[in-house]
C-alpha cells in the first residue's frame, strides 16, 4: 500500500432525500447536470481526482492544498450562479469539508485520518459553505483569495481529538448567511429560523415599554446561542415594533419560518406575560401560554419560554447550550430593570443618550456589582464616549472602559460584549492588531451578532485589511436583513480602503439616503481619490448643509488608521474640497 500527503475534499448535497421524495426523476436529472457541467470541469481544471462517490456526494484528493480550496470555492460559486434561476425546492446546495493529512492508497480507494476528518467536517458545514481544518488553513495563508473565520474547536464523530475548524469566506461564495434563511431552511438546513418580535406593552403606563423590550432582547440574546437555531437579529425584529402584521408578512420580510409574539401587562408587583409561537407558512399556532407571576419570577419565566421554544422546534441542545439557556445577566430585578432601560438608550447613538445609558448601567451595577454583562456594557459606553470625545476627560473615559472590560472578563471570560469593548479601547489607542484580535474573539463567542461583526469590519479596515473587512461587513448585513444605515457606512469605508471606489460610492449613497448627512465624508474622499474634485466639492457642500458643525479636525480625531500618511492625505483632500 502506498502512503502520501494529500488534501481531501468531502462534499455532499443538502436535502437530497427530501427532494427525491418530492420528485425522483427531476432530482436525479438536476444532480447529474451539476455533476457533469459544474463539478467535473472544476475537478479537471484544479487537478483533482474523485475517488469515491456516494450517490449525492463525493470524496476527492488533491496533491496541493491550494488546488483543493480553489476547486471547492469554484464549485460553490458555479452552483450558486446556477441556482439563481431555480426555485428553492429545485436548487442544489452542497456542504464541503477539506483536510490535509497522511493517506493510504489501496487500489483506487483512499483511507486514513486525512479522509476521515474531511468526511466528518462536511456534515457540520452550512449549506453552500466550506469548512477547513487548521492544518489545511496554515498551508493557505496569503496564498489564496479567501479568508478564514474561526468557528472553534469541534469534536467530530469517531475522531479522538478535537479539531480547530475554520469557515471559508470569499467573494461570491455562498454560505448559510448569504442565502436567505428561508431558502436555506427549505433546501435542507437543520437550522429553523425564528423571529422574536417586540413584546406589546399592555400596561396603561407607557414607561413599562422598556420591560417589554427587555424581555424581547433577553430572549433574542439567549436563543441566539443555540447552534442549531437561527434567530433574526434584534435590529431587524424591532422594525416591527408597534406594527400590525400577519405571521406570513413577517416570514416573507425576514425569511423566517417561525415567529414568536408576546405581550406584557404589569400591575403593582404582578406581571402577566402571554406568548405565542406561530408557523409563518401555515399561520398555525404551535404553542401558546400565559404566565401570571410576581415580577421577581421574571427570569424563571424567560428560562421556561426558551426551553419550551427549543422543544417545540425540535432543536437538539448540547449540554453547554442547555446551561447557556438560563438567564445569566443578573438575578437581581432592580439591576435588570436599570440594565434594560440602559440598553434601550444605548441603541440611539448620541452624546446625550449615552450619558443616560451610562447612568442606567451604573445604577444596575450598584444593585449587582458582580454581573459580567453589566460591566461589559459600561465598558462599551465609556469606550465610545472616549473615542468621540463626549466627556470632559477623554483619557479617563478610556481608562474606565478598560477597567470595566477587564472586570467583566475576570467574572466571565466568554462575555462577547466585553471583548468588543476591549477591541474598541485598543482601536482608540491605535493598537490595531490587538483590536482585531479582541473583536475576532467577540465574533467567535457570538457569531450571529451582526453589530459585533460590523465593528470587527471597522477594526479590520483601520488595520489596513479592507478585503477581510468587506466580507465581515457583508456578513453583518446578511445577518441583519433590515440593517441600520451605519452598516453601509462601515462597508463603504472598507470598499474605499480596498480601492473599490465604484462599490464605495454606491453603498455610501445608500447610507446617505437612509441617514441624510452621513456617508458624505467618505464620498468626498472617494471622489478626491478618483481625482474628481468637482463632485468632491459638491458633496462637501451637501455635508455642510446637513451637518454645519462638521470640521476636518474633529473628524480626524475619530480616525484610528494604521497608516499616518493616509490620514494626512485625507485631511488635505477634505480641505481641498472646501471643508473647514
């Protein structure tokens, strides 16, 4: 028997069995078309050899790790383009896993851990996605036009040691996130998509709105930690606040299969919470319950709701996920009430709302000084206030940000918001490699948190890694289908740093449309980069009309770029465009 080192690609079609049940002849015809017209030519072009087929899947070997990855990306791109003209039920989606290792050749077959790990990696990939091992990734760094996003150490079936796994991201490469969640679910994804809409405040007191919003945010945050459940982001869900819409409308707009709605009524120290889970395709009520409890029991009620939802959607929970489903921000109702009021203020970015949010978080911390999440949010507020000079002592604000982030991580090192605050603190100090590393850790801990991915993209851009930033910003926008305008600003910023000026102008125009007056600075700079000073001056006038307080000096204080010459050039471009 011959031994050699090889890269192994394992691929399998998603939802093949269900498509066969619906249409055997059509499914086989479509599969053979994909195999002959899309997969086989790429195998030949990248010098790969399919050594085993499994009906709807295959195993292939490559002498080169670069060839293996490029082939996998090319196949997924070709299939994605092919699917554009097809209904969701007729699309072909493949999961892929790639590993490099020692293999044994026996006649025409191949064996060994190199094969086994790739085969075990493939089933946990997203539809249309590619997962690779750290061993393969280390062979590819700076050699391929793709990025690698860590998904953590994975215990693979029948593999003794856990394996460090990375998700491949590249231009035009589909993944679960780049598909609409509804299409991915119908194409065979095991992740049901759930939208949790803002709970209605049924109390006569409008001040109780923050209680209803707080429960909604808690449920979104907690349920987002389940690996086999996809939860629509908070920003997208809250666009339905105070809107009378049907479950089907919600499902269509958010591409969600299930929707959770609820209401809260508070009287004295008693609360009544009514919750309902609905199938958006059939509008059938899957589950409904009403809780009449003391306010002190609100955390137990949330625990019951999350576990019931997981059961109703038939989601398998790992032991770690079961532990994380318990509400852990604080067990103190006074602290929680102040905390959720602070969260609602934190969503609106301004000097005044951040002052108010900070006071709320400080009140919460007095009631519960050992809450990692409260420390983390205080760190976020102080860091942002420091960067934008919203306090009298900029340096002291940043010092407090670091102190609270460190305290949060000392209490619970898996607090994603604390790592994000730390990343922001490093950004303000131009420690850009450290900023990127901290944000990467935050994203690892909360991979579906769209805001964290957008901020990660900002850090990558300032660190002069704009192509990676573009991918992260695009992921944030896919995770949050009704994304806030500032995501467009982050993406436009990254496009400009990458020299993709047409893309930058397009997305920045959209940012200005959504948030008049914003995005215009980068548009002035982009036109200046193109040498089009007439358009640069025109947009500078529009900027001053929308934001008359703008000055180049104040803008420059918030630009934390790695290349000092870039900042010098940008300041000159803004001045040349007529900005004060």
